[in-house]
C-alpha cells in the first residue's frame, strides 16, 4: 500500500465531490431532512385518540365512565352527540376514530347490579392502530368493572376488600414508552446506508462510464489503493452525518446515548465499512451509474428500512423473510444502537453483532478486490 498513490486517489475523489454539488446535497441535506421528518412525523405511539360520545342516560353513572376515558391520555373526547345517527358521519369523514354509545338506563342498571351493554365503534382502517385502541378500551373497561365489583362486594360484606394481586409494573430501557427513542437510532442506520452505500455505488461505475478506468489501469496503482482511496472521503462524510444525527437527536428529541461511546464508535465504524464495501461492490459489478443507483436502492436502502427490525418487527415476518434478514447488515447495527442508546449494553452482549459486521466487511472487501484484479487493475 503506497501512501502517495492512496493520497492521490483520495484527492481525486474529494475534488469530484466538491464539483458535484448533487453528491454533497445527497450526503448532507437528505440525512438532515430524514432525521427531522422521521423524528417528528414517524411516530408509532397511539395516544389522544379522537373519541365521540353519545350518552342517552345522562346520569352520574354514565358520566363516571366517560370521565374515565377522558382521564386517560390515550383518548380525547372531541364531541358529545345527542343521537347515534350522527356517529356515521363522524367516522366516515375521519373526524373521530372511536365512538362510545351509552344506552338509557345505564346508571340505574349499574346501581341494580345488572349487566349493561355499551356499544363502542372503532375505525379499523389501520388494523395496528385499531388493535392498540381496542386494548386501551379493554384496559379502561376492566378497571371500571373492577371498581364496580369491589364496590358491590364491600356493600354486601359490610367491610373493605382489597385486590389479592397487585401488579407493580416497571418499564426498563424506554421508561417513557416513546417511539422516538428507538426511531432516532434507526434513522442513523438508514443515513449511513444512504451515504455509505448509495453514494459509493457510483464511484467505480463512473470511472467505467467516463472511460477513465483504462487510464487508472495504466498507472502503477493497486486495486486495494483504488478501493481505499475511493472509500475514505465517504467514510469521513458518513461519520460527520452520524455526529450531526446524534447531536440533533439529543437537542431536538432528547434522545441521549446511555451506553459506551467506545462501543458506539466501534459498531458504527464496522457498519460504515460494511456499507462502503457493499456500495463499491455494486459499483464494480454493474459498471453503470444508473444500474448501480437502482441496485443500491434495492439492496441497501430498502432492506435497511424494511428488514432490519427498525420499522417492522422481524418476529412478525414470514419465516422466509426472517432468514433473509440475517444477510442485512442494518439488522446487526440496529441491535448495537439499541443496546448503546437504550440498554447500556456492553461488549459482552453485543460482540456477536460486531463479529458479523466485521465478517461481512471482510467478505465484501475481498470480493471488491477480486473484481478489480480480474479486470486487470
């Protein structure tokens, strides 16, 4: 490895980046836009569900149940209607997602210890949203029923009863149950793939299309020097984007790293190396910027977004897709980020992910080297 020839390749790539403003835009503007949009717009939390109420009873008993829903942070009563015929319009127009209809005589039946049926309508257009809302409604209803049951038992036994089992729930790692606490780390993995793989997927293909590869072959340059020289500028740019994402995540969303910065550095460096090698491999194999860009989108960005346990849980995927995820580098990096950001995990828990990323990087680097050597470099 000749440092003079390596520095020459690095200077050449840096000058091309400076001249090509579109690459710089892709390298800095899009990652910044992603973290702001994903951080603010992408939320998996279901809260303040717009709810409408039709209360035919209008007694203290019916108001007590409605107030229990209002007291929950998951429901927001936006209207109290006089008749159930207006419910259809509210749900059809999307002005509300839940409708609660209490029948006449609700309070009297409760006081007489009789069973009462309450109609609850849920907008099931989004099954995930509807499932979460149904579980919230079930929780509120069960708590209300438990209160009525203990009141009934206390009245008939002339004493005070307490629940035999009290569940004291404590949430670890993501105490506030905020989706942004794992969305922000996941965005970092996507940003690295955009800069590391999608940009580098063009660098070798560009040399072939512009006819400069033949000139490079005639120079006393080795394949490893060309690959390393092409990768170094994007390695620096990607690390700059990672640091910006970490800072913005802390300032804008309050998401801080709980674990070791050293583990974050090692994991990010290995994942970035893997992304760079993958992008260079696509570039060397296709030799066309158009094909390389499409291939990078298909084999790097989309798998990192869809098959990495970032947005969609791998456990819920079909078995075939679950096996495919083992070949997605982002799966292992997101596990590292989750451990560093949320669980304060150390090397003893994350070493397998580091080894897999290092192995993937080594295999891809070897394939890149063999492709260029076969081509006469």
